[in-house]
């Protein structure tokens, strides 16, 4: 190798001008003063002061990796989405994992849902599936999301997180209990991101080439197997290594132990939705597998670490509104709310042209009439800037790419809950999770985790209100919690419709 190749490049300013020194500022004599004309020093200081962008308002702490999604079962009978249409087809992906409530430096192993956000760089544009490691969520109306998050973050007076706020909100929001059961079980403290499942959580619409529609749910099942920390192990790890999950993923990929997930989908015939026993669009509910058995259609593999954390992970922008032809939203009000929220927060957090950053840029060509804005660098030359035009600008193809949708019966404009389906209430599925899915050890841990959490600064009146809800989830669970919290036992209250 010649000497030329072994020498590092010369440092430059950000304008590419060779820098005069890596260590000394420009001064009058060796002992100063410093000069305003030291443009390089000023550039270093000014750029440094602007290194941080606002952290994500939720899901601030996380990390991710690149990889691919491979089709193992042709899905074209249900969707015309090109990236799903032939066995063996691979689509590049970025996945970002996160915790919800803490800030950038928060420990990875706290009890919290984990984000599981996937960006598929498909030939028909980016498809973002922005889910969690839980198939359900705490609330079912986007109007409650901000209040829910406020209750999980820091109190206005102390600046501390508060179990009292959390239980106040949950005990006044019975629809949260299904997700709280999940969260307070050991699944609330996954051992690593590799050892947990990911879920699209919402119901989505799939449309095939003939225009036939089905409702679908996505489940990414870990091939590493589910592994969780107990509450004590998770707490210990917060002190031992606050970046444990970030480090684990990076190191696994570095040693070529590539984590993988099997994509299973549940498919509901379009017509079933109206009469299904649960509202299939209610994000606090699952579709029991006996009703709609999972079908494996693909495999997600992560095999490449980011080269630069800030550029590729911190600036990654996922948005549930990014759906490719053949995939659409469902009447899930949470999903519809999220379709506005994410692009709005990206414009604030990263900037108007966030979609031009390499990590967010689609692999498909962009031909749009949007223009200009801060930091725009990709452009369409002198392409016409309006449609319709006579000079060869892009033209939409509504006959090929119509919006997937469903019939909405006209009704009064109102603010109200979903119309309940015949088995809908807020407790039935949480009770089934407790009784039929959790093992006896899982149930014991759930009880001890709940007692510990509710004993930590939660006012008695809120504890009692919460226990009354748990009794409706399961009488035995409620009784065990009442005893654990030192409350007097009472007969189980009847379940009420939610
Ligand atoms: C109306 C309900 C919701 C609203 C308004 C909302 C809003 C937000 C916002 C503003 C962010 C920050 C995005 C950023 O700065 O990049 C975010 C991140 C995120 N949300 Fe939501 N969210 C909602 C519900 C949900 C649900 C139900 C899930 C999962 C099923 C979810 C999963 C995520 C994930 C995984 C991220 C992190 C994405 C990343 O890694 O960059 N959110 N959400």
C-alpha cells in the first residue's frame, strides 16, 4: 500500500476548505486573545450547539438495524402489494426498537411497551408498519392518547415519573386493562429486543388485483423465542447497563447472529367485520387465533448495523400513513389519528424535507408537485410545478391506484364511543389472557408486579378503584391484589359492558 493510501485525509471545514489545525484556535500570540476571524473555531462551536434535534416526544430511547423482508408464501390472493407478490422476493427494511415513556438516556430494561417500527423500502414506495411488542394498546380513541402519555411521563411539579398518575389514568380508563395486564406481566420487561414479538397492532385493509378486500393483522414472531426478565432482573439491569438492549442488538449483528422474525397474518373476510363478536377495529382487542388462525407469509431478518446512529436511527422517520398500493387503513380511530400525527411531528422534529434524508428516502422514484422548503436538495429541475399542465409533469393514475376504502353509512356528526359488538366489554379479553394464556408462574409474577407497582406511591382511593376493575377482569386476580395491597376482601363486582 502506498504512503498516500495510509495517510488519513486532511481535516476540512464543512465547506471543504483544508483546516489549519485540529487543536489550536487562532490567537494573538501564544497567550491569546482569540480572533473573530477564526471562522473554523466559530463553525465548530456553532455546529456543536446545534447537534441535537428535539428527541421524539414518545419512544425517544431506542435503536435499530437494517435487513430484509423475504416472502415465504405468496400473498397476492389477498393483496396486490408488489413487495408481497412472489415467494423469495426480498425487500430492504429498517427496524427501530424503543421504549415509550423515557427520554433519550433512559435505561432500556424498564417496564414499558417496546416500539417495533418497520420501514419497508418497497418498489412502490415506503411502507411503514409502526407497531409495538404488544398486539393491543391502552386506549381506543386518539383523543385520549396525549393524556395517556402525559400520565406516563413526568409530573409537572416534581419532574418525576409517578405511579399515582399512571394508576389514576388507568383506573379511570377501563379499556386500558387488557394492555396493562400485558405490561405488568413479564412481557413488560423483555430480555432483549431480539426475544420479543412485534405486532402491527391495528387492523389494516388489504386489496388484491381484482379489488377484493380483506381485513388483516400482522404478527412478527421472534425466531429467537420469547425471553423476559423478571421484575428484579430488569431493575438490576437498569443499573448495570442502561443501554443493554441497544448493545445486545448491535453486538448480535456484529457477530453475525442475525435476529429474525416470522411474519404471520390473521385474515378476516371483509364481510365478517360487521357481525364479528368483538369490534375488529378496536385496538384494545385481539382477534382470538381460534377465530382467525395465523398464516405465515414471510420472514424479517436484521443483518446490518447502522454506520451512523444519528443519521440513520435518530433521523429515521416512520409514519403509519405510508401505505403502498394494496394496503389501506381500517376504521380503527387510533390508526386514523396516527396517520396525521407522525408526519406532523417529523416536520417539527427533523424538518420539512425529512423525506429526502437518505434513511427516509424511498427507493422508488419520487415525482411530486411538492417543492422547496428548508434544506431541500433533491429537485425536479424545471418540471412543471402545477397539475394539470401541458408540459409533461407527472400524472396520477386513479384507475390503477385508487384509495382502498369501505362503505360508511351516513350518520350524525358526534363524539362518542364505537358501537359495541355483542361480546365487547373492557374485561373479557384481559380475563382470558390472565386465565388461559399466562402460565401459573406468569400469573404469580403478574400479581407481584402489580402489587409492587401499585404500592409505590399510589393513593389508597386510586388503588381501590383499580382493584375494583381487576376484580372485573378476574375475581381471583382482584382478590389476590386486594390481599397483596392489604385491602379488605369483597365479593367480585359483576362485569360491566365497556
Ligand atoms: C393516537 C395514537 C398515537 C399517537 C398520536 C402517536 C404519536 C406518536 C408520536 C408523535 C411519535 C414520535 C414520532 C417521532 O418523533 O419520530 C410516536 C412514536 C411511535 N409510536 Fe406512536 N402514537 C400513537 C399510538 C401508537 C400506537 C397504538 C403504537 C403501536 C401500536 C405506536 C407506536 C409508536 C412507535 C413504535 C413509535 C416510535 C417510532 C420510531 O421508532 O421512530 N404509537 N407516536
